[in-house]
């Protein structure tokens, strides 16, 4: 499988072990504005197929949405286009927040 699920704690470890990691937020702009991972890049899942040229398939990507469903769809789209270092944040931002981990707001 070209992508793996990770829980919030494992995602934090990726921040350290993968210095080129792209934090890709595939939620809507209002969701992203409300709360997001630090340094997260917003490309809503509905726009992803048309914006693949903005991403580098050679870099690792952590894909994030609110509950982990849209990010799975995004991982599938990315995998179909040659991205092979992909992680899906299981449970999404809801689980991240539930774990009490830091977010950016506003």
C-alpha cells in the first residue's frame, strides 16, 4: 500500500524523522482557518486532482482532514499519481485535538 495510517503521536515523530515532510491539509478553508497543524499546506480534497502540480511527489506527505476520511481519499488520489511516501492521520484533526496536541488557530 502506498500510504500508511498513523496516530497523532506517530505523526509527531514523523515531524522529527522526515525533515522534508509536507503537512497537507485537505479540509475546507474555514476548517483550516479554525485549527490546523503548524506549517500545514491547504489544498481541499475537491481541488487536489487539479493542483497536483503544486506538490512534489519525491517528498513525503502527511495528509490530514477533520476525521480521517477525506485524507484517505486524498492519499488514494496522490498514490494514483506516483506519490509513494504518504501517511494518513488516522482520526484526523479531531483525534489530534483530543490528544491535546498543539494547533495553530486563526
